[in-house]
């Protein structure tokens, strides 16, 4: 009975032990295995990261997209004392060389042109009156001279007939004188009369020449007056044409180069001084770069060759990420406020960039990619569809240092150990 009871007790205990074991095994379900594997992978990943991973130290700044090696051109007023009539462009607009940017008004030159135009009209009237007077006076004078010529010619014709008669008579009397029929005194009288008529003819011929010369001189005197007035009129017309050309040149402001309008400093109706800046144009180039500015405390950590990311302010960073770039230039010293303003050609923007103190100038070359719409490589996607535009404000991140996690954790652990030991002592 006792053996039987003992046997049954062992059997019962064995049965319960087996049931407990089965219950313990059922605790580790497939779901638990998944958690275990994930935990194991996390431990392995963490270990690999500690050994092979890197921690990047970033510095942030702000920048603007420029055309590579671009210039900022100041388009200045060509006149002094004028007004802005119309602006034909606005910031961000692409312009071509020779494209109309602004129309100005120059009251001084316009007033001068009006006065000169009135003077020319008066001179035209004066020339017409002078021409009419000249024709009338010349006609009167020529008639008088012609009457004198006709009178002189009539006298001369009579003298010529007289000379011919005397010449014939002289030949007869010379023959009679040789035969002794005529005395020397009688012959001399005929000779004197002959040579006197001949001299009178010569004088009258000279008078005719003088009268013809007077006619020509009188006509030329009026022609000279007309020519002088015509020359003055032509000179005035030339001056007016030149003045109008200058007005067009000074009242129409065109772009000196291809580029993009970055700033406007005037508006319609503004009074202008000579050489006053109207518009800034950034010369256009398909190859872009970023000129960034970093506070002095972080700017001195940046060196050429460091990797960077550029985030245009208008682009969704979560969707597209940033543009991959590389530092190509770092200023040796922080740039002055004047230097910053000369780079940006915008006082307000310069004040924004230097609101936390002096800044270093950094140039960043953007990495090209033929697979993206913008033509540049983006960190998380192919980037937006629209092209990048000059003058876009950006946020810039530059990797100034990369470290292994262990190189950071070990000094911390060592420092903690020393602190604990010092505390226990």
C-alpha cells in the first residue's frame, strides 16, 4: 500500500512537472522571436555604427545663388535733373543686352530742343523772306544794269562806226599827205580824232565788263546772304537732330549685358541726380554658384574642399532635400560691412546677413547632374522641376568635422569613470 502510494505520488509530480515545462515553452511565441531578432539587429547595428560610423559637425549660414564668376552691374542715370517716367523690369526678371529697362524724362534737354525747334522754324521763315527779297532786288538791279549795258553798247556801236569812218579817212589823208596834197596839221587832226574814238571804245568796253561784273557781284552778294542763312539753318537742324538723338540715348536706359535684375532703387516720378544708380543687374551664366556668409565664430572653421548642402528658401526641404556642393573659397578675414554691401549691392540684405556680427565670405560650387531638371545633384530626390534662379536666398550647411562615435564616447566614459573614482575616494 505504501509502495503503491509512493508510485502514485511520483507519477503525479512527474505529470505536473511536464505540464509546467510545456507552459514555459509556450511563452516564447513567433512574435517574441521577431522582437528578439530586432533587438539583436539593433545591438549589432549599434556596434557597427560605433566602430565604423561617423558623426558630422555642421555649421549653418545664409547665402545667395549667383552666376559663377558673375558681376553686379550698376545701371546708372545718364542725366541729371530728370525724372523716372517708367520702369519696364522688376527684380528677378531676365534681361538681354540692349533691352529697355527704364524711360526717363529730361526737362532741360526737352526745353532746349523745343527752343531750338522754334528757332529753326523762325529761320526757315526768314530764309523764305530773304529768298523772295533777293529775287525781287536782283530783278530790279539786273534791269538797271542791263539798261546801262544797253546804253553803253549803243554808244559803243556808234563809236565803232565813227572809228571805222575815221580809219578809212585816215588812210586817204595819209596817202594825200605823202603826195603833198595834205598838210601835217590836217593829218594830225584826223589822227587825234581816230585815236580818241578808239580810246572811247576801249573805255566803253571796260564799262560793259564792269557792268557785267557788277551784275554778277550783286547776284553773288544776295546768294552769299542766302547761303549764310542756309548754313545757319542747316547747323541748327544738325544740332537739333543731335540733341534729339542724345535725348533718346539719355531718356532710354538699356541693359549693358545679359543678366537678371537684382534690385531697383527708383520708382516712377523719382527725381534723378547724375550717375544715380537705377537698377542692379547680375550678369547671367548657366553655371551657378552660391556665395554664403557665416558668422565669424564658425566661419574660421571652414576650409576649401569641405562638403556642403544648399537649401533654397523656396524649395520644400522635406520633399527635395538640398543641393550637394563643395567649398571653393573662404575669405581670410571677416569682410567689412562696406565689402558685404558691395557684394550684395543691397544695404538691407547686407544688414540681415551681418545682424549677428562680422561674417566670412564662402563660395560654394554646386555639383552638376544631367539627371535632374535643375542640372544639379540633390540629396534626397531629383529636385524640383523649376530651374534655379540667380538671386535666390538659401540656407547653407557645411560639414566642418567628421568623427567616429567611439572617439566621442570613450572620452566621455573615461571622464565618467574618473569622476566616479574621485567621488568614491
